[in-house]
């Protein structure tokens, strides 16, 4: 433990300015010690009621589990889909106040499982969220990536008009949350040579948010048995002093077996459910592929029959005629388990994954029911954020808001 902390260090710990600390020292609300060089310093004893001096600048933990919310933190989510992100955030202790989604079947799914959630069905462009200004802690949204650029005009938010990112940014502008969380595919990093993402960052900065360096999180390191990657774009309201750290990855990877068999993730084997089936000839071909194999494991003659012109184009195409093995994570799920380019075949049975198997690979609980036809269910699950990945991010959001809450209470106490 240090003997003394400088004015700058304490300002960082308490998320206040050095000028505020000088004023508190002068009026006796938080006294500093004058050092021989006349600089202000703070003894550990003077700070112990407020911060953890063993590991500054973290605010002292006041609960057995630091990720347990100190109060109710609210979330407004756009493009909510079937609820993967919302469910993970709820699991972390956050409160979903409003969810907007245009797909009627996904809305039915949300209402079926969470009748108390305020689900607003319809085009986000036709919704106003001004009534929630100052009442929401976090705005989230997995906005689809649509191209736009400044084209040299530098008009800020106006440049994004007509895109779904515009609706996300407009909502942030209307609601003024403490934190905004955008989520997207990894490809956004390189879209238009990175200019699209930079435009998004600049727009959020212009709206009053400090944007963290975007980060791709690999779901497989967050208790998700799937090689899925999602890009997170997180903005912190300027002047709030909130700090956010991306969740640390777990070194242990989940496998397909952990999704479909009783074990660490689920107490029981996956229940039976509806699922697509292969046509007769495709089933004959997939019967030849071993677990963990793909089209190159087929006889040359069958490779040419199955791949057609793609056979001569080179490249790995490892998703084609792919049978997943028990001891590996599943490849990224799509909206259909039997598309030729993104085949997802069961390890033992020659068939695509069933809908409940799909849901488990996305770490939905077995009691989360999906509404609509079988194909609608596949679509909802395939488009979802894995629940456990959302949970990992949610815990860090709670931690950040807990620190903010403690700092706010401390500032209020010192000002009174």
C-alpha cells in the first residue's frame, strides 16, 4: 500500500476534477495533507471509506459479488430479435424497460417468454424515444451494417440517414443514456476500408460519448459452444467518469458436447424438437462425411458432384458438407442449418441440427420458447446474440454502473 496518493490519482479514483478536490480540501469535506513541496496528497486512511486503496482506481466493493447491481439499472434495446442479448443482460441483473423489434414472430417470442417486458413491435424509424430521456442507463442495439460515409461533407448524424445505425444513434441522442452498446458482425471492422466504423464512432463522439476501441469478442471464450464472433461498439457519456472493461476471456472452450449433452452448461441432454431433413441424395452424401470432416473427405467423384463449379475454384470452403464433431465448438450458426455453403450436420445422426439443438448452441435455456414456423424459429435463433456472451458483457456493464453509483453517492455526500 502506498503512503500517500497524489491529487491526480485521487481525482481518477473518485471520477472528479482536481479543482473539485481542491475545493473539498478547502471547505474540509475531504482534507488533504500538504507535502513539503506544498502539493496536496491523501493518506490511505483518509480514503479508505471511499475507495479500495490496495488497487486504485477501483471503487471499493460493497457487495459479496461485485457484479450484483447496487440498484436497478435500465436498458432500452433496439433490434431485439428473439431476445438473446436482452436475456443475457437480464441474467446479469439489468432491467429491460423497452425492446423494439420489427419481426412479428420475434416479438411473439419475446412476449411469450417475458410478458412483463415492454415490447414495441414495428419499424424503429417510426418510433420516438424522447419520453425516456434521462430515464435509461443503457441503450443497446445490434444494428445491421449498412454502408454510408461522410463523403467529405462532415454532417455528423445526418450522414447516416436512411441506415439502421442512424436509428440507433438517434435513439442515443433522444435518450441520453450513460452507456450505449452497439453490436455487429466482425466484418464491420473492414467495411469500406474501415471508414464505415470510423463514421459511426465520430457520430457517437459528436453526440457526447467517449467511444472505446471497438472489440471483437469470440463467443467460444465466454461459455458459448460456437465459433461466433461479434463486434462491440461501446460509448460512455462524456463527463460521467464511467469506466468499462471488456469481459476477460475464459481459457476453457465449450464443445458441441457441452451444448447437447448433460454437463457444465446444461443438466440434461438436449430435448427432441422439430428440425429440417436432408433430401435422399444429400443424405447419402453426408453419410460419407466423418465427424469433424467436410467435402474434402468425400470420394473425388462425389466431391465434383456435390461441389459443382465450386470444386474447381480452390479455397477451403470448410463449411460445405460439414459434419460437426462432439469435441469441437460448432461453426457459427446461420439462419438455416442446411444451406450448402454453411452446412451444420449432427455428429452421429445424418441430419441438420434440430431447433432446440440450435438454441442450446446459442446458449438459450430450454424453457425459452420460440414462436412461429420451424423456419422462423431457425431464423430467430441464428440471428441472436449468444445468451452467455451477452451475460459476460452485462456483468461488466453492471460493474461499471456500480462504480458510477458509488462515486455519485460519494460526491453527493461530500457536497452536502
